[in-house]
C-alpha cells in the first residue's frame, strides 16, 4: 500500500482537481457534509463525465428521494446535472425491499466489473468510514464486498462496502475537513486500529486533510 497525506487549505477544491486530473472511469461516492461540498466542487468543474460510472460505497437503506440518502444528495448537487456514464444505485429501497438481497445483488454487480478506479471515503468523529463503525461485526467480514450494516448510534439500516471491497480499488481518496475530526484523525495517523478508518487499505490511499482537522 502507498499511503500519502496531503495538507490542503480547501478539501473540496483539492478533491475536484484530483478527479479532473485522474479522469477515473469508475468512482464510488460517499456521504456526509464534506462529501457534499466535494461533489458541489466537482459539479462546477469543466470535466466530461460521460464515460464515468458512479457507484456508492455506503448508503442508508431509504428511498433515493429521502433527505438522508447519499445517492439523493449526490444526484441533487452533481449527478442529475451532468452527463454521466451510469449511476449504480446501491439502495433501490422501494417499500418492502429486502436489505440482504439488495446487498448480495450489489456485491455481485461490483465483483462482475473491473476494479474501481477510485473510492471516495470520509472520516467520522468516531473514526468510522463508509458505514463501518467502531466495534461492529462488519469490521471482520472478509468474504463479502457489500453487506447490511448500522448500529443504534446511527439512523437507518445501511449498506456498506467492506474492507475487502475498499482494498480492491485502484485508489482510495479520504477527505477530512473540520476541527471536529481532529481527535479521530490523530488516532488514525497514530495507527489506532480500533478506529475503522485506520484500517483503510488499497494499492494507493490518498488523504486530503485541511488545517483544522490536522490541528
């Protein structure tokens, strides 16, 4: 694994510039406030996305129209306003949908394609990444790429990439912004594997971190 840390003043701008430079054929998107700002920056860049396929690294198991949907957020600020190659919806959570079957179908679809060029992840104040939460059984899964997830501390049942799915990507980009992430980031940088984000692994892992998060 090659792991590179970049101190950047503007994380969303740095993320958008990286996508423009790399022109990935496939990207797995994230959720959260920093991700939203990153996607707003990407939407404002003069990049042709028509050959890029978009996936999701985790999702709340809700309809895309729900305000808590990661896909819904990404569509609102970016994907629905661009000519994109394809959008692979993770949830598809119509009433009565089965979360186990949905996870298995997304797992199979992901495995059937070439490795993802880029997976975008974030860092929660508790050290979680994707929907891999501290102390959860999800952290030990090695034989599946997409699983149901969630706990009592976070709303909604969820779907998430596992560590093997993340590791299969060519590049992982982790964006971290804000002082509320400072303690978690310090623990990750110290190698504290009790925090899921400290266990991110791939051929190339790039961290885009702002001064507030670095302290």
